[in-house]
C-alpha cells in the first residue's frame, strides 16, 4: 500500500474538477481523474505532469454503474487505499421544468445524483478504512427551486438528502461527508450544457462570482477542515438565510433577480 494519500476527482479533466485535482496534487495527494472524453483526460494529465503533479487518468462514465465499480477497483489494485472522493462530475441544463425533454431530466438525475451515489457506494469501504472524505459538489440552485434550471437543481437537491443520511449513518466511523454549494463560477470556453430539447449548447453568462481556483481551494478546505456543509459566496449564504426564514419574500426576490440578471434565460 502506498504511503501517500489518494484522491479521486470525478470529472477531473475539465473546469472546476481540473482545478480541484491541481489543488489536491499541490497538497501531496496522488490524484485520479475520471471523465468520458479521452482527449480532455490526456490534455489534463500532460498539463499536470509538466507541473510535477502526480495524476492518473481513467476513462469512466458515472452513468455506468459497472464502470464506477471498475474505477474504484482499479484504484484499490493500484494504490491499496483511497482517502478522498470528490463527486464533481456534472452536467447542467436550461429549460422550463414542465416542458423540458424527459431525456434531459433523466440525464440530470443519472449524472448529477446517481453518478455520485454509484461512486460513493463502491468507494465507501476504502474511505471507511482510511477514515477519509466523500465530498459532493452541489449548486446554489439546490438551495431553492430556480426558474429554467429546475431538473438540474432538483438533481443537486437530492445530494443533500443522500449526504445527510450518510453523515448520520457513518457518524461513528470517522468518515467525513461534505457538501459544497457552488455559485456562479467561470467556465471553460468549450463548456456545454443541455437545452430544453436535449441539444448540447454553449453556456454564455454575463458574469461569474468565483474563479475555478477559488472554488477548488474551498473544496480542498472542506476536506482538510472536515466541514459538513459549505455554501460558497456571501450572496449564497445570504440567500440561504432568506430562503429558510422568509419563503414568501424569497419567491418574489428570485423572480426579480432571475428576470433582471438574465442568467437563466439566455433563449436556449
Ligand atoms: N460552473 C458553475 O458555475 C457551477 C455552479 C454550481 C455548481 N457547479 C457544479 O460543479 C461541477 C463542475 O462544473 P464545471 O462548471 O466544472 O463543469 P464542466 O466544465 O462542464 O465539467 C464537468 C465535468 O464533468 C464530467 N462529466 C460530465 N458528465 C459525465 C459523466 N457522465 N461521467 C463522467 N464524467 C462526466 C466532464 O467530463 P467529460 O465531459 O469528459 O465526461 C467534466 O470533466 C458540476 O457538478 C457542476 O454541476 C458548477
């Protein structure tokens, strides 16, 4: 068994996942990154190697239950341990909740929720042995239903219930379960999301609150400080208080904000 701590970052070749893999690498972890796109995995691994970060890529789709099992078995065979899983792989969408193509709704559940459940399920024996961490990457859209991102937000909301149950069940085991609510973050230029008909389209946004590196550092902090829940950005934390204690005002405020910011319309 290797002496070094080992982390798996799903979706670790792009965007927030790639920056998270970098931060874990800088912290001394051996990092495994997974995703579907071989080219993106190769580019990320080359980039990491040039910067002296020990990263290994594995092509794996979180929608495929058997592939999730093989991924964890592969890490176990190679390292004999796993200290941290960051369930980062995810896809977003835009579309009204009532009319969005049901294949898009299924994709949200399968990638954002079930994918994280499959990986966690197979990883937990190793994580329990190392008294390690399982972290789920959620979104501020999971604090309250938002227009035009309902199926996405709902799939992320499911992570709250799942992670809360795990935390209670594993309370005596020394395992850390973290949930990070991420706000609007800079994207890779080629990031794609589903439109309401299921086509992959570019994500265009007028502004972002965080860089990928800021989010990645917070994810690492969630693990190092063993924080149960982190809501990123001051606006996210304020919104959480508003949604909890002032549901009526929240409805009104969300409608105003969504209309004015044009963040969730973009005519997709
Ligand atoms: N960016 C934001 O503003 C924001 C805000 C809140 C929450 N988040 C969450 O943060 C996470 C990362 O977002 P991001 O902006 O970095 O997205 P991104 O640039 O689109 O990256 C998504 C990653 O997930 C992987 N992925 C997607 N479907 C997969 C599948 N079926 N199996 C395995 N890997 C899969 C992608 O790799 P492949 O394409 O190669 O499979 C890619 O590496 C997501 O969970 C997202 O919901 C992002």
